[in-house]
C-alpha cells in the first residue's frame, strides 16, 4: 500500500476526529438507537432509522480515518534543512508573473487541503509543477483557465 503524506498537524487533526467519533459520537448514537427501539415498531420509526444512518456514517468515517492513519507518512518539515527547494510541507511564496500579485501556499496532504486557508494538496496541479523547484525558479502551471506563470519568491519550513 502506498504511504499517504501528512503533516504533523494533519495527523493530530485526524487523531482528534477519530477520538471524537469513538468516545463521544459512537456512544451517543448507540444510546439514540436504544431509545428509539423502546418506541416500538422499527419499520415506521423515523428516529431509529435516522440513528442507524448516523451510526453507518460514523463507523464508515472511523474505518476511513484508521486506514489513513495506518498508511500515513507523517512529515515534520521543521526538522529538515531548508535548501530553498519546494518539498512536501513547505510554505511557498509565489509571484504571478502576469499581474505581479503574490500568494502564499502551504503544501499539505489531501485531508488537510483548504484553499481558503492557503493550504493546497500535494496532488494539485500547482504543487506538481512546484515540487523540486527552487527559490527564483519560474514555473508554468497548467490551470483550467490556461497556463499561469509563477516565480518562486521564497520557500519556508514552518
């Protein structure tokens, strides 16, 4: 099985969600199912069916998180020497060469990606174009709206 790259923060977030699901949500759902059973006929019991649906979702999510954590390759960028090259976990300042605008992105795992918080997935087109490049390099990113040219202004290990 392929390892799934993940930052330290990403691993902590998944472990916290797993703990929430196992210690809080699962017992609450089990109690709701037990209470709904007491109401009688299960065929027409909406509370029972809703609780079973919640249970199915929670158990599926627990299995998904456990699978991801068992295949996780946790990478702590702060322990690595900053060579100025773009690698997983790095924070990269980019200059759009078309309009001189700047943007900063942190390269993270799939589950951690959130464009609004400037965290982009390691599998995104922009990251695939950036990885392995160095400060000062120019890169062309194949975007749906057309090619975008960036200059790598700074690479940080935060």
